[in-house]
């Protein structure tokens, strides 16, 4: 077949370890034979981030804002062990955190639903999309360990006037710990608008939950901004689309989510979203079957898999041992980015190709050919399941893709 032409490049961010190996396989076997692939390439692998003092991550963020669509491979956020293993100059920040901060983005995660990989919650029939406010809170905190009795206060000093506002946190009678967290109205407004717009685009209800009965000021501000944004900007649009905005306390939301059939977007603050997205991924079957999209208020999109670099499998791969790594979420990161680029540039053939590749991936699993992690949890009869290694699985998808395109 003639290769599908692209008009505008997408930003391509390469990554680390086993996902970097998968990245190359996906491009060579599933993309470049069919697409005249145009990307602006950035190597976010840890060695090159170290070589550039992590400037490459900021360059990739700037390019993403310029081109509007990006696809990212999983990357390492180094700890002390990684510092020694890779002989790094210093401990670098999470590339994802840099991208989220620069793009002022909200992370939307949703499971890839496949027959034979059934949710642990038996009444879930449709995907639940998790929207995480990826800014502030405990991830940008200031914390302190105190070793004696004393008074801890919150102090805010007005710019210009120098006027101080003080509030007691705690009178310590002895050693303890304390932390300060923050958020901004601007970031919360961006989060709210992005969530409402995403739910409208997906034609799904939007749920939002905090704990404003306890955190009356901090969480209360989130609730008030969401309510105001909905009433002023989205109420009529939601009613016209036949969808709803629903607020409830987070503990009530958790109970409702478990009892639901799914099929909605659930918006959460940063820490809540971090925890609950992993819970949802596991409950739906596998973190390797979870998509992740960073969406900014200006309509910039960055697609990636929700999982990490699969370190244990990479060490086996380096030693020449057989390994079976699930590439589904990484494939869907590529199809998501290609589809969005095609929609923006008006290339229906590329939209159809992205759809065909996703269908081929799902069909491969539903035919009983799958990686080891899925073979271990599938509800299919064991005799109908064939466990494939990493490359065999991608080549099996290619066979289904070829048949679908023909």
C-alpha cells in the first residue's frame, strides 16, 4: 500500500529501558511500513538528559506547545540507586512533572477494555477515565522535621505592602513533622476548564470530588471554582449534550464508583488522582492496559503509556533472556497522537489507520495471543491462550493489521 502522508510533525520523546526497546519495535513493525512518519525527535533517555543537564526535556515541552501534539515513551525519574547505576551528575526531576508544569496540563487516564481481561469489579461495563490535576499539592510541598517544642505558623507576606498574615498550625510540645502545600486559582481554573471540555468532547458525565467538609478553605476553593466554571461556561453545553456534572465528597465518590457501571470522567486533585488512577488501572486488569493523555487548556495533547520503563524485563533483555512485555498502552499512545494529528490536519486516512491498529491490537488479545502479564489474569480457557514474547506479540498485531488493511 502507498504510505499515508503527514502534513505536520508530532513531537516524539524517546525514553528508557524496556519501553525504549518496545518503542523502536512499534515504529519499525507497526508504523513506518504504512505511514510516512514525520516527527520532531527528542531523546529523553536518562543518559542524554544527563548529557544536556535535562535541557532536552524543556526543549521537548517547548516543541509540544508549538506543534500541539506529542507522544512520549516511559522515562526514569532517578533515585539514589539510579544515580549510581547511570553515573549521573545529579538527581533529575521527573520529565512528566516538567511537561505537566510547562504545559499547565491535566492528565486523563483510561483503561483499554478487552474481552477476556475482565475488571475485578464485576459491574464495571465501560471505561472510567481518571482526570488528575497534575500541579501543586504534596508534589510541590515544603516540609520540615522539628526536634523540640515550638510554634509552627503559616505566614503570608503581601507583595508591595509587606503586610503579614499569620495562622497557627500547631504548638509542638516535642519533636514532630510539618509541611506546607499550595495551589493557585489560575491552575485550578485551567484544570476545571480542561476537565469540562474533555468530558464534553467524550460526551460523558463529569464527576468531581474533594474533602471540603474537612479542608474548608483549600478543598473548598477547588469545589467553588469548579461550580463557578460549570455554571458560567458549561452548564448549557452539558445540558445540550445530555451529560451531567456531579460533585460529591471523595469518600462518597469512591463508594459510588465501585457501584457504578463506569462510562464517566472522574476529576481529582493531584495526590488523590495519583493514588486512585493506579487503583483503577489494577481493578480494570493491568497498568499496561491504561492510556495516559496530558491535555492543556490551549488544546495541546501529549500521549503516553501510564506505566513505567519495565526495569526487570529490561535486565532480562540485556542478558539475552526471553521476556514478555506488554506493549499495548505504548501502541495506544502512538495511535492517540496520530489520530489527534490527523484530526487537526484533516487526514482521514491516518484516522482510519489509527483505528485499524487499535482494532488489530485488541483482536490479537481476544484471539488468545497475548503477553505473559495478560495470560496470567485472563478469564479465557487456558488451552486457548498462547503466551508470546515481546516481539512475537507485536508481529502478531502486525499480521492482524495487514489483514484488516487489506
